[in-house]
C-alpha cells in the first residue's frame, strides 16, 4: 500500500502500537528497498530492542548538534535493508525537532534515491501538523481521528498492530562482525552548538541509508513475521461541506473511460474545448483496483440538464449514439476559489492557465455570490477521490473533498 511513497509517519495515541505497525510496514518494504524507521517519541522499546549498540546518539543529536544522519542509523542485525534511528540523548518530543523544515528536505532526498523513511510519532506531538505537511501522509493506528493535524492526508487506518516477535541471533551462530565502516562513529560527540545540516549534506548522507550491505543475509524466522494489513485505497476525509449535499451539482456526462491517462488526455485535447466543465477523473475499478481515467463533462443540479448535454454531444457527432452516459457525481476536489469581481471570467482563465502550466487541470463553477470555485475531478463516492488527491498533493496543492456547487461560466 505504501510502495509509492517515500516518507510517511505512523501516528497513534499509543506510541508502542505505532512503533509495532511501523516495523511491520518497514519489514515488508525492506524486501525491495532501503527502509529507515525513526523514533520521534523517545525510547520506544520495539525499536530500541532491535539495536545492538552502546552509542546513545540519535535524531535529537542530529537536529540539535549537527551529527550526521549516517552516524545515527543502526543496521538491524539479520534484516536486510532495515535501519533504525533512535530518539537520541536529548528529548525528541519537541516542536523544534518535530516541526523542523529539514524533514521536507530529507523526505525529498529519500524520494530521489528510492528509499523509504517511516517516522513514529505520538498523536499529541507538538508540531505534528507541520511534520505531516512535509511528508507524503500518515498511517493512523488505533485512533479514528487526528485532532493535532486534522488536514493531514491519512493513507490508512490500522485498528491494531499484528503480533511482532523480535528474533535474536544466538551468540554461537551470530554472523561475523563486519569490518568497521567509515560512517561508524564510536566516540562521544562534543556539543558544538546548535547546527542544522544543510540540504546538500542531508541528502548526501542518504547514501548510507540506500546502500545494501553485501554481508546482509535474510533471517528465515524474520521472514515469517506478520505484515501489517493496510487498506487497499487511500483514505479520504468526508466532504467538508455536508450542508451543500442537497444542492450539489451532482449530474455529469461521462464522455469516455480510458485505461491510460494519455488516452483520456488525448480525447480532452480533441473535444475539450466544446465541453463545459471538462475534467479527467482517475477512478479505481474492479476487485483489482485498476485505475481508469474518465473524461467527465458538465456539472448540473438536475439530471435532465445532463441528459440534454449528452443529447447535444451525440447530435453534434462528438459521440455516437451508443457512447457516453449520464452519471451521478456530486463530489469533487476543491483546489482554489476567486471572490466575486468584475471581469471574473478573464481572471478565471488566467488562474486556470497558471495551474495548467503546472500540469494541473481545473474547471470553474460560478457560485451564487458571483465568486467562483475551481475544482478537479468528479466522483460518486468519497473513496474514489484518493488517487487524484494524492496526485494533486504531489504537485504542491492541498485540495479538499467537497460537494461541488455552482454553474458553468
């Protein structure tokens, strides 16, 4: 479920449970990529029990004293590609650390090299909302909601961790100790003052996290550790405007459904200029959750209006008599809005064009007060919006799911 992400948080009011879920995820992902689990709570036993080192330095020492990340990562014995970062010698439950902008640079670095960063945090962590804004999303454990970060992108909810067993190698069959590597720091670091590593240095140190040790051997016992079962689809919060459900522009025409985004975009370029409120909506279909891309046009409060649009498209030979259908799609992702103003159509075109240059296609609906809302997608059900929500957030915008209202300009 998280194979397309590179930096996520696992959060719970029960931090031990969060750590156990994080380890289940990490063990699954470490089978095919370097995975690092970090403790943002402090002395979490499920993580510290995996580390065989007397060096106490960890995340707090890196953020407060400038110790490099390559010095605080601890290889988990007998588990290929799995690294743990402990909390460190200073309290890590601190907004200066948790909300630090450096996490954004680190997350980007993990993405560039194809690795995965999993941070374990407590639900009431100071600065949690800022941290989650810098990552791809959050997995919630036990908790239904996250009051400290209500707008966070929830990737999945896990009711409880599976039982995790720590497997320790017996001394007589322990793997030979590898020769010391350049990144190992066995001495005690002096406190040199508060220093945050710059982005270049931070990303450079990720080479350690993405390296696969030649001596690492999979442990058959560990391979049997249960993997945490996550939701198949991205969790999407309910519409923020339930009061608009009865007046939503709920009816549209599905012009075409394609199994690739390129095919849908080609059709949009071909006839999009003649379609009102045209949008491409990625929707998972079937038991295998294969993504299809639907070109949808129109946004009407009454079905007869959508029927009329479909008839006119067929009459104009833009669709043949058996193509197209009227659908019920009251939901959309709200990306932007404009206040009522003179010349709003020109301002709308300017705004939509600015998003288009970033690869974000929007459509506008005029509201009763004369303002406009800019939407992307058209969905029948909340969970269908997950794929587009993820893509838009990756493009740097923060849409919210709403009942779409208004009329085409």
